[in-house]
C-alpha cells in the first residue's frame, strides 16, 4: 500500500461486503453492519446500492444473495469454496489435538468463524463459534490475518473503524497490537489468552492466499488445560499443516 494512502470508506466497505457475500452465499443487514462496524442504516444503504447495480439481490428472510452481475464475474472463474478447501486440513488438526478448531476470515477489523469442529470428549471444553463475529485484535486468528497486511493498511482499517458510529466500542491499543503482529510475523503464530473471552486460550496461523482468499486456522481450549508444551507442539503442528496445504 502506498505511503499516506487514505482508503475511500464507501468503496472499502462495498468491497468487504462483496467478499462476504461470495464467501457466505448470503448476508443480512445485521451481519453486514457487524462486519463493517457501522450502524444498520449505513449497511442497508450500501446493500441497496449494490443491489441497484446487480451485485446482490434481496431474497427471503431479508437476506442479500449474490446478484447477476457478481455471479457472472465470479462464475467465470469457478473455484472450490474456502471451507471445502480447508475442511480436510481442519479434520486432520482436530484428530491430532482433540481440541476445538475453527476456520476464520477477516473483514475490516473483525473476523468471522466460517467452519469448525468441536471437541466433545472433554467435560470442560470450548464450544463452536461458527458464524460468530469477533474483534480481530482480540483473537488469535485475527492477529494471524492482520499480520498478512502492511502496517499502513492495518492503521487505515482501524482509523476507519474508530471513526464509524460504533467506534467508541472498539477498545484497541494500536501500538501494542503492532508489537503482537510483529511477533506473529516472526513466528507465524497468533495467540489469545483470555482476550476474546475469559477462560480461553487459543493459537492460530494464517493460510496465505488460497484462490484469492485468505483464512486462518485456530485451536481453542479452556485455559486450564493449556500448557507450554501444548503451545509449542501445536504451534509446530499448525505450521506443518499450512506448509502441507500450500504444497498441495
């Protein structure tokens, strides 16, 4: 990204919604507002504008689906969905850790869990968060995905989010976040110790670009079951898994 580049908010938001509707197949106004950190009326105006140009179409249950314009462009380059591509690797990771694992993507300054497998053999366990949106800077997957971006883009995204109507609810220490992201770039692993919610430990790695898409794979567990040895072993497992994925 060019130095001192200032993104155009409306364009950035529309592109983020296009990515989401392609990934998910449909999107509600509430989901769009949450992903962009804007109020529902702003999200609705964006979706209506996109619908007017055929990028999305309003369907049942007031959800917006891929429109003819977007379907034509996207259909010219058929590719497996991100979840389909990563599911076998997610299953491998689950079999080796016996802890809850997720796939997440980044939109703006938030992540969404697209898929996951819950560890049910433990009486104390971390449940599935599929479909849940969380602040990227509080999650292991979010930090791993932010680390793939230039520092200037990270700052631009948070500047836009903080300036939005919901900005007062975003509690982020950018200098601290940048320090953590530098560590992720060195080790490839993002960490979360009770930042997203109490009693949880998580680690994650970004997959890199997969057919034009980016994702992160995470392992989550009750912090009472986390040990330094598990952290070291499973970090190595995440790195091995993604290296295998990239060479496949």
